[in-house]
């Protein structure tokens, strides 16, 4: 098994978790927050997708799906094209509202692009340094694992929020 195959499997598990957190919910449910400053499912999924899109495009030197695929315009959010949600305020979190189909459409487009890039990798490629701003410098393999870890964390948070939202609704 190639190392890239393990990364593909891990991203597939993220995709399952994202779909599980989003499918079947209304836009209102996706925007619900368990307290005034908590992250919504919509924001969590948008953010994890933006991070994956940003980081994958960066290490493979391609344009982000967010702009190349017209997703920024479809979402119509009041953020710059470079925004990923990192450091967002409570009011910025609240601004992320979208129906399930839009969130999952963007996520799946980024997922597909990620898999396309991973299909080109060899084990040796994973040792390529992609960020020298850290000590030690970050390799492609480490960056990809970091993306997967962040995605898993936020997908789990979205699943938790879904559970709270459903309990509140008596589901």
C-alpha cells in the first residue's frame, strides 16, 4: 500500500463524517448555535472545507476550488476570497449561512480535487518541504496529515452540534 492510499482513506472518512453532520438538515438547523458565540454546523463545515481547499491548493500550486469553481460567488459571504475562517469573530461565524446542498457541493468538489492530487503522489513526494516557516520545516506528508486532523476535529464538532440541535427539536 502506498502512503497516499492511507491519506485517501482518511479523507474518505472525513467525507463520511461531513455528510453525516449535514445531510437532512435545514438551513436554519445548519446555522443554529448552541450558545451565542459557538460555531454552527454551517460555519464548521465551510471552515474545514476552506482549510482543506487552501492547504491542498497551496502545496500543489493550483487555484483554490473556492474561486476556480465559482463557490465564493455561490455562497455570497461577506469575506475576502482568501478567508478561511481562521480567527473569525462571533458575528463572522453567524454570517455563514448556507443550505446543505451548497455546503456539501463545495465540500465534495474540494474532496474530489484533493483525491486527484493525491493520486499523483509517490511516497518520496511526501518528504518534499512545503513550508520553511516552521522549525523543523513542514513536509507535504505532515501538511496533509495536519489537514486531515483539522478536518476530523471540525467534522466531529459539527456532529456534536447536530446532536444538540436534534435533541432541542425533539428528534
